[in-house]
């Protein structure tokens, strides 16, 4: 056999062997570190080893900073999304990634900050209102508001009006805008329109105000629940008649539920009153 034929046969054999080896993409995937991410989670999601991620990014340990862009050598660019495992009412204890995008154009739109501020505004009293307004106790409601405003509304009344107008706002873990709020974010936002500042954490909010028993609950009180921890992990605003309004991790939106629901009966932790008596009287 000639030298040329031997070289040709060698080349053919090499091509056959290469064809049998699964192809490997030379392009590396990337991942931007989010809150709650760990190297292990990222490695599993993108099907790449922790050691390779460390080597490709010059990481000596496992500590990650939110916002860091990681190179994932050989990793899949679009891993299968993790399914949220939030139990009903679990609120801020959701431990899976959640979608936070705005709804498609033409669908639900959130109330505006200006609209909620108008709902929270104290109505004019009879001695300062124009003569025409003084003749009627009802003050015109803001556009889209479900309830009319009456002269003498208390802070509690205005708080509940604002909270109800926020029904259907999407649930978003860590959210702070009307496009998405978590349970304590919803409570904080509603109270903020009444110039009442609360922390953004159910656990921290549970430290505020005065403790009240379940039998003494009044509209405007905060009701707290716990699921997988001993401390408060979910919060809502009591409406009366054993109902409360909250940003539900289960329903993925601000909604109204009953304290008589078996889940809330089981996980009820307590209630706090953060509105003072002065807030509750007519003003």
C-alpha cells in the first residue's frame, strides 16, 4: 500500500472517531448572581460542576455577591426553571425563584401612586369645606376607587381603602413597587400612604406596635403567621369579620382570605396594633 493511501485511510478513520464523540459547545453560558443563589444551586441548574465554575471565575471560596456575572464553562445557557414550592400563605418564605415581570400590555394595570395617595388623603372637615361640599357627607372618590370617601374618615378607614385598592397587585418576593410586592412589602406600602413607616420584613413588623389577642382584633391590626420557622414569616392587614388582606405567595397576588381557613388557623402567630387611638378617632 502506498504512503498516500495510508494517509488517506488514517484521515478517514480519524473522521469516523470524531463523529462518534458527542459535540460540545465551545460557547460558555453565563449567570448573574441573584439573592439566595449558591454555587451548588447554580451548578445544578446549569449542569456544570462547582469546581469548574470556581476555576473559570477565579473563585477561591463559595461566597458570592449579588449582581456578579459568572462564566459557566460548558453549562447550559437556559436551564429548566425551578418550580416554586410556596405553600398557601407562605408569603416571604418562598424558597424558589419567582417571576417578577410586568403583565403583558393590555392586561391588568396596577393603581397609581397618585391614586392611592388621593385615597389616603383625609377629607375636608365641614368647617373648612366649601358650602356645596358641606351639604353632603360624601367626598368624591378617586377614579377607580371601590369605595366613596365620607367626611370624618379615620386613619383606619383610609388605610383599609388603600389596601383594598391594591387587590390583584402581583406577588413578588422582595418587591417594593405596585408591579409586585411580597407580604411585608404590601403592608409597608399601604401604611406609607398614611405617613406611617414600617420595616420591610414580617419578622421586624412583628416587633412593632402593641400585642392584641385574637378575640380583640380590630380592623387595621396586623395579623402574623409562621410556617417553617418559629418567627413571623407572613403578615396581613385585618379587615374585620375574621377576614384579612395580604400579598399571598400561594395566590401570587394581593387577595383577601379568612382567618378560619385551616392553614391560617394552624399557622396563626399573633396580632399587633400599630395604629394609635388618635389614629382611630375621626379626624
